């Protein structure tokens, strides 16, 4: 069911797009992100998470659903950086 693919992060986007996304956001759980976002485990591993510090134990990471470029997205707010997954139509 993981139909959402990594798209971009706020550093590689514009403030206007990111602010619109944040304004449309609803908080979700890590379980929701894990169900919908392809490659989230690899993303977590690449950001220092693993056996000794699993992502689910980091209380300072937020998980959200919103809209980016007019389409539904999920994003992870990590250290003030939003990492965004979207569903691209075939």
C-alpha cells in the first residue's frame, strides 16, 4: 500500500509551497507514515536511526499529512526540515 514516494525537502523547495503545505497539514502517527510512504526505513537509516535509536523513540520528530503542489502528501518534520512524500499518478 506504500504508494507515496519521496519527492523533496523544504531546503530544495520554496517557502511559499512549504508554507501552503504546513497550513493544510494534519498531524498523523508514525504508523500512518510507515503504511503510506515508500522508503521511509531507508530515509530513517540515512538520518542516523537504527537499532540504538529507533525513529519511533525520537519524540522531536513530527508526522503530517497535507497538500504539496496540489496533491496529497505526507511529510516528516525532522529538526525543522520537512521531508515530503507524494503520490504521483501514472
